[in-house]
C-alpha cells in the first residue's frame, strides 16, 4: 500500500476510515501495477475501482485462468497427506501423472507449487 491521501465519506465494514490511495495490484500472478483504490486505515482492506476489476477480469479470461480457483480437501495415503489437483487445473498447467513438482512453504497458510517436469 502506498500514498494514503483523501478521506472517503463512508466507512469500511470494520468501522475504519477509507482513504483514496494507490496500491500495487497482483492477481493470479499477473502484476497490474499501481492502481487507485480505497484503503481502510484500520484493517488495511483494499477496495479496487470498477475499471480495475474489469481490467483484471479481462486479463484472467484471456489467459484462460478465470474460474480455475478451487477449494479441495486434503486426504491421506499411508503416512503422506495428498492434495488432489482438479483435472482442469492440471490441464491448464500441463501436468500429468508422474509429473515432478517442487513444494515451497511460503507462509503458515500458503504453499507454492512449482512444476519441474
């Protein structure tokens, strides 16, 4: 978040004040650069303008990743935990049975997967 400036006459759902600001926007690994947003001074929530949301939607649709996000359950096989990759995501990524991937724990609630081969 960068450059907090003008206050907005309505409040965030948390009760905090909203201010116009420029924020760095990234969705689905696509960097959209600095964009106008309303940012809560209390909880930090960022609310993007409608034009920015349309730009993001257009770009992710063009890359055929619109609607690929999924919530899946973790299962177990022997002593290992198993995360199943839905077929539409596997197809998009070009991975298949016996593909090699690397797992990177980024944070306590974020796991990054890199396709090696």
